[in-house]
């Protein structure tokens, strides 16, 4: 049962991160289209945001493995 719970937790974390990444990237592209002179600043901020979002499923995997074993 705990393997199923760990799999669901990891899957939901990955789903949430993919939704968040898509939202961040789409808004960044929209902002770049509106203000092309801000591209480098927007890209830097986007990469930091995507990196922070990607930390969530990694932490979910670590916590799930800790609970399983």
C-alpha cells in the first residue's frame, strides 16, 4: 500500500510541476513578445523560477522513498 501511495505522490508532484512550468514559460514568452528589450532579464528570471518549480518533484521523490524504506 505504501508503494502505491509513494507512486501517487510522485505522480501528482510531477503533474503539478509540469503545469507550473508550462504556465511560467507561456507567460515569459508572452512577456518577451510584448517587450523584446527585456528578453535577457525575463529569461534569467524564468530559469530561476523553473528551477525552483523543478525542486518540488525532486523533494517529493526523496520524501516518498524515505517513507517507503
